[in-house]
C-alpha cells in the first residue's frame, strides 16, 4: 500500500505503486485483503511443503511456543534442536553433526568457514581458494555472493567479494529448443566441463573446497544437471583433496523427487546445506551438516583456537526446530516423496504441450520444479520488468508467480494434489499466453 514503510527484496520500488496484501493462507491458496484467492505457484519462495495453515505444523509450533520460545545453544542445549540434529544426521548418510542458522545464505557462509578452517586445523594453510560453478546461486550475503558470483546481479559489489575459481556447468549443445529428456547426458558438453575441472584441480593445491547446488541450478534459471555430472565432480574433488560442499537449500528435502538429493546423485559430500523447506516453510531455519572427518578436525584444547568461530543469536531456535521436527516426521507419515514422484509425472506429461507453444524457447523440469523460458522477443515492450508483467497477469488468472526474468518458475508446495497441480500448469500456461499474446 502507498505509504507502507516496507522496502521489498530484489525490487525496483519505483515500479510498484502498491503490493497485494496477503492476509491468510489456506492449503495451496493465498487469500488477499480483497478476498481474492490465488494458487501459490512458487511455494512462497520455494519453501512451503504442506500448504498454508497446516494444523499439525501449527500445533507443533504453538505447543513449543507455550513452553520455551528461545534459548540459545551457547553453553546450553534444547530438546527440539537436539532431536532435529539427530534426524537430519540420520537422514543424511555419511553426515555426523548439524550446525544451525537462520537462513540459507548464512548456512553457506558457515560451510565456507568450516572448509577453510578445516585445512588450517590440519596444517594445510595454503588451501584457501573456494571453487564453484558459473551460474550457481548460494545466497545474497558477501561470502555467498562470492561463491555464487553472477555478474548481472552482483557486479556492484565485486570489489567486496572474494574471487572464487568458477567452472562451467554443463550446458546443452545445439539448438536451445530442447529435444529429448532434459537430463539426457549426450545432449550436454559434460565431458568438456569435467575435463577442465579435473585439470584445474590437479594443477592447483590451494583449492580448499568446491561448492555447488545439488541436482540443479535453480536461481540461475532452472538448469538441471545431466545424469552423472555431479557424481563425477564428487570423484574429481576426492581425487585431488578438495572438499565438496553441496548446497541443497532449494533442491533437497524432496523438491527434485528425492529426500536427499546427493543420494540420488551418488555424490556424498563433506558438507551439505539444507534450508528453504526445512521447517515446511513456516519459520526461518537452515542447517550446515558435516562429516565426522570435518567435525573432528575442530577438536583440541581451547587455547589452540581450532574450534569453529561462528554463532548466531537464534541458532537452534526451539520453535523453528519444533516446526522442522514435525515437518520431517510428516514426510514419512504421509509418504511425501512417493507423492512427489507421482505428482511430478503431471509436470512431465505437460512438457511437450508447453514446449510446443510459440513463445516458449525451452522448458526444464525435474521433480516438482519447472522452468519455462519465454522468448525475449515475445515480451511486451515498455511494460516494465518481466517479473512484474508475469506477476500481474498471474494475479488476474488466480496464481502467484515470481519469475526469474523471462523464466517462469513453477515450484509448488510438495504436498499439492494432482488436481491442483493441473490447475497450476493451466493457469501458468494461460498467463504466458496472455503476456505474449499467443
Ligand atoms: C535461496 C537459496 C540460498 C539462500 O537462502 P536464503 O534463505 O534466501 O538466504 C542459497 N542457496 C540456494 C541454492 C538457494 O536457492
């Protein structure tokens, strides 16, 4: 509303006279102050799992809020944080200890600090360089921007970021209009990317860690890794003494169709990061989880200063942890991953139809993630940012969208019914047609 004191994220404020005010959430639907209902097509920034106002989650939060609201992990512990750490470590093969923070960017910073100090603690002081993949995204804080450096977003801050050694991620050869399955290995320049990476890692003994998104690059425009790529990167890192940090903030916990994405990619990392969907999308919490080898390198006498110099005020907040514990329990109780597998077939069945649309350049999908790339030439001129144009057309069609430029993202809550998922696709297609007049 005009006169609101809120400064909105990643938003050109002059472009918006007012913002639609959401007053209530009801399952897969958002309800605004005028009583309009729209489908949550992006799971409220990719984090909602069960839909809004799920009573099991709300009750878990309310029960904990009655008893203990916040208690820090400094010198103390609390039940929900301990239970959650145990569950996460058990669900993540090879992992040993979970370090909690409040958001994905912080959790990435923690992973980077763990990696750098791991090598110091083991006497390899020269291993300080962070490697990553071009077009990867790891968050908006300085360290996360450095690792996931994208010039089009972060250029203004270049002088304050550190230089990561960035490698190409595989891209599809030939025509951009996709042919065949999006993960079809032969369609990519995977071998070239792996070759360059292997030579660089073999020839540089100063690289501490390689950080990459697990399974797919999401914020970079929904690019799904071809089969076998991530497993090969893991092997290369292992061969050359480089730690592997996998960012599952967006892709873990079911989004791409498996609970732990690195398991389906057969690429056990040294450190894994979870975020967005950890609390079912209800409260803010992230986790950085490390193997025993990493953790034990931080053990010593206090005066040795080998412990991890990192802590946040709200680390391990019991209300957020209670939400996360309840969320993870419900994955099993309701066989959520099986539901995602079934539901994602609806996405897969629609790809040919969407790809055949005139204005669509490419479509990429895996699990309950879909990116539909709309031709720049088909965007209305002088209408403002692509995101705003799609958002407004989406609102008229009863669906909440937040695009990445001209890539329309469909990222519904994981527990969405097959019927509602069909509605998401139909409303998104209608929105693309409205915007591009096709
Ligand atoms: C969203 C995201 C982050 C950052 O998480 P925030 O909670 O927004 O700080 C990091 N990595 C990936 C892959 C993400 O999608």
